[in-house]
C-alpha cells in the first residue's frame, strides 16, 4: 500500500490504533500481541476493561505496555511530520477530552535533556535520523536535541558523526536563523573528539559554514559569531583545520570580532599565527597591528596573551609591521606588561619587545 505524507493520504492499517483509528505516535504492545496507541489503551484499561479490545480475550491484572520501537521507527521514517499531524487530529465525536499533542521532535528533546538514560534511549531508538533531518531544515528544537545527545560522551559524539550529524549541522549553520548558533555549539561538542576534528574539518561545508556565520553576524548576532568562533577554535587545534579556516577567509572576520572584545577570536588568531600561511594572511589585513595593540592594551588576560603572541609572530616576519607596531606604541605597551602578575603575559611582552628591538 502506498504511503504519503500529504494530508488525507492512506496509511497502512498497522500504523493505526485499533481503538482510535488514528496513526500512532507512541505504539505499545499488549500481552495479547496487538499494538495500540498508549493513550488509547491506557484509557481502555483505566475504564475497567480486562480484555484485549481486538481479541476480547482476558488480560492479566495491570498488563504491561511494551513500547513497539520498531513500529514507531517505521512510522517516523515514512513521515514524522505526517505522523505528528495525524496525532493532532481532533478526538472522536463524543470523546469530550482535550488531547495533549506533543511534537515528536519536542519529545525527543525532552528525552535528550532528561539525562543519560533518556539520551541513550534516543540514540538506540533509531530516531536520530529524524532529528538530523529536522535540524538540517533549520529546526532549532531538533538542533538542540542533537546538542544534548552529544553530551553523552565520546562514543555518542563519534556515533552522531557516523550517523550524518556533520551534514545536518553544517546545513543548519549555513541556513542562519535561530538554529545556526545551536548547530555551531553542537559542532563544537562533536569536535572535542580528535577523530571528529578530522572528519568535520574535511567536510566540504563545515568550516565554510562557520566562517559564513562569522561574516553574517558582523552587523549583529553576537551569539552566532561567538559560537562560530568557539567551534573554529576547537577545530583549529588540528593544524590542517587551521589552514582550511584561513583559506575559507576566517581571518578578517575574526580580527573584527577580536576588536569587538572577543577573547575567543583572539585565541583562534593565535592558532592561525602558528603557521606561515596564517601569518601571511593576517599580515594582509588592514589595521591588524592597531587591532592587536588595542586588544593587548585593554582586553582580558586571555585576549592580551594571544594578542601579544600574534604581534610577535607577524612582526618577526615583517619589518614593515614591526615599524608600524613601534609607531603605535608597542614598546610602551610592553613596558607596562613586563611586570604583569600573569607570567604568560609578562613573558610574551618580553618576547615582543626583543623582536621589535631587532630593527
């Protein structure tokens, strides 16, 4: 029998509850072997009925309701949207009850949020594919559910990548909207596993999507830019991903973000500066020296430390940039920082001063 997700389509009888005749969203099996919608069969039992509605054979006291995971996965795979729509249909005439209908995606999010057992249930149920399809379409709820699933340890993170999470999350980041920041955060979580850093970085859309989010947020969207920068920072701990991010054009957007006070952006620039390709790209950005001196003079400890590192590396490669740094007061800045309580800041200030003295 043909199955369609369009309204009014014909569904196989096995998808419908024998009591309500509606497509099931939470099918359970009675000891008689027949499957029913949980709410419908629970009302039947609560009404004092002690027989199976289909066979009329007696049931044991308080019969167990066993989840029919296979059927639920099949219904969701055919059309999760249609299944939810069918479940939302009004109650039969004369029922008189207000039915509480909850989207399957919201239900999966609640399970993923509920703790390790709930997350394992989602991962083992086969419903991850449903979440990924919705997330790829820009569904923030689905993206948030994927994020929570990724919190269940390294095995879960590797499993999600194997299931196609990078495709879905990259699409969500590219589409913008409310799901973009959540999807970027989920990519950060997945990238904490080294093998995933390689897989995500090698994906043709992942790093370009994050760089695009950095650029799109240049007129606002502080959260989106912050989450994109954090994802790039985690990915760029792998040297090859630094090169990919530089080639994707991340450096100018990160410099703008660092100038706006983002310590995370300064940390990513610090990673870029470790490669010759990264230093070359940074040296081509207008006002790069002025921005870094500004960050080193007024940022928080992490930003100051990274700004000094980047200044030292790019000035070591370019006498022109070194002269510009001196002109903008880099020596005075170093003098002010060499006695800083943070030993890393003091050390980096000394090293920058030594580089500038070589002119």
